[in-house]
């Protein structure tokens, strides 16, 4: 989708009430911009992000960052707020909060964090921006500014922070400086996010000094390379005052060594193995092992195995998986990789046998559920694949990837109505109602399905069309 179309859509998507009659700072939580509206705005932005190339939909990475983020959010002052964390494929060290509790985490942030506490410190800070309602206040402050509408603000926020397209956003809205001025939280907001973020970090059992350590290292790196400060530093200009502030707060804390979780180490290694050119990744992990220079031996073997899988060196990948198993307790992340290696080297039957076993030990682990269903499909067993997917859909109903798998199963079974219906349900969960209605239309025209299935699909189509029309009407009123 072109930038202009996208901006137009965002403009249409923002409820009118956001743009006018906004109360003064401080009253935002009570009137004008309700948490529900904030969530809706966030969901609209998320729909675009999910369709963006930079959206990194890795089940294991996403599950990890959500587990960590929710563990932190549970210790925040407003534990009722819903959060959804997602990954953005971008080497820049950055994280950003959208309206409604959606928090984007750049893969570059995870890769550059030297400890889980460092990663947690940045997440805590972003969580604090949300729970302290800084975004609502930021939007509220726009009321007297004619130059930038709220939607433009949201779009620029997304584009400049998530997709690294600050230049394009600037071209659309005027100078980059103007956008930056609009997008930055106030100094007071930043201080509050530091303070509250620190409390969250500590209550969740992480090292409270990690924030200062991480910021200092980022600043050193910036000084060395000078060009292109990490974007997190650009949006969070680091002053000596700010470091001193953080250090003052932790001065009295006793020294606490907080070990990293195995998941942190493995997910970090996975991102490096998947995102770097394979040869570079192999060289990186190999030299880590020979020089014994690593944060985690297990993760280094794991990363090497993943990198070797990418270049189809299955025998060595297999050996490295065995090496991981020798040094750490059993982990679904390791088993998933073991099954991927088994499948790539031994074919669908070998993969299937492995995923089946793994699913007995980790029945609710997403990557294993997907892997097992996919292996059934590759082995020419769509019925069995469908059973795996539908078993999971009984308890999880908001996962669009399950519906995409379901659609593949029905396609393999030549059940066209059911295929389009599953595809439609996937679109609904991705926020694309128009696409969902189109899928149901295709399904109804496919000449497939019995009376009951047809009338059920028809009533679902009517329901979704009504919702879609409602949304479009709402947008036209702006
Ligand atoms: Zn901040």
C-alpha cells in the first residue's frame, strides 16, 4: 500500500472526537480520549503494521516478548491495562508504544541487549508511557495545532518509529523537526516513565541498574560512530542529568545479580541466526564457541544449529542440537528446532514424528502446534492437520495464523466454502473486514457446501458487512 493511501486510511480511521473538544492535560483520563478510543486507534494502526514488511511474525520471538512484557506489566501501577507486544524487523535499537497498549520492539533492541534486565528496562519504560497515559496526553496537546491532525500524528508516529521511514513521513507533513517536536513525549513524561519504569523493573525482579548500564553503552556506541544515533537515543535524548537521575534512584539498592532466562538467550540467538546473512551468522557463532566468548553456551550452539539449517548443512545442525541438549534442561524452543532439522533432512514423515512427540510434552506451545499441523499437510494428511488446528481453536480463538492454517487444510480437502470462510476469519482477526466479506462472497459463489453451511456463511457475511459499513460510515463522518 502506498504511503498516501495508508495515511488517508488512517485519517479516516480516527474517530472525530479525538480531533476536537479535547480537555486540558490532566483531565485526559476522564474525558475526551477514553481508553476504549485509544485501543481502537491502536488497533487501526496495528492493522497497517501487520501488513507491513517490517512486522516480524515469529511465533517464538513474539511469545517470548509477550511473556516478558506481561510479566513486567503485571507489576505496573495499572495492571488492568491490556498489552500486546510485537516484533519489528529493524536493526535500530528501538522500542515504541502505540495508543492502546500496543508496544513494538525492534529486533535490534533484543540483539543489542547484553542482559535480559537491559531489555526489560526499555520495555518497562514503554509500559510506563502507556500506564501513565502519556500518549493520550500527547494527542490532547495537539488540539491547538492546525498543522498536524491527530491522524497525521499517529501516522507519522508509526512511520518514523516503526518503519524507519522518517524521511517519507517528513515529506508528507513538512519538516522532520516539526514531526519530531510533535511526537516526542514531554521531558516530564520521560522522567515519569523512567521513574515508574524503574519501579516496574525492580518489582518484577530484574536488575534496576540495567537501564543506566544499557543507556550508557548506547551513548558510548553513539559517540564512537557519531553518524546515525540509535533511534531510541534520538527519541530519548540521554543527558548526563538523566543518567545521574537513574543512578541516584538505584544508589541505595544492594547489588543484585539477576540471571537471564534460557528463553532470552535462545530467542536472541534465533533472531541473529535468522536475520543475519547465514555465512556471517555461522562465523559469529563458531568463533564464539572456539574462543569461548559468549553469554550462553547453549544459545551459541542453538544459534549455530539454526544458521546451519539455513544453509542446509543438516548433519552439522543435528550435532549442534545435540550439543544444546547436553548443556541445558529440555526446552520447547530447542525441541522446535530439533523437529525443523529432522523435517528438513528426513522429510515430512520424520518431521511429523518429531512434532508429534514434542506436542505431547508441550501441547500448548504455538510453534509446535503450527509445526505439527504443517508437517501433516506436507505429509499429505490434511484431515489430521485440521484436527490439530481445530483442537487448538477450541481454546484460542483470536489467533489469525490458526485460521490461515485451517484455510490451507480445507483447500487441500477441496472444501472451497470452508476454505474461504477460514480465510475470512483470519482477516477479521487481522482487522481487515472488507477482505473478510470478499472471502465469504467467493466462498458462497464457489458452488460448494450444504444448505446449513451456506446459510451460516451467509449470515456471517451479513454480520461482517454490517460491521464493515458501520466502520466506513464512521470514517466518512470525519
Ligand atoms: Zn520514553
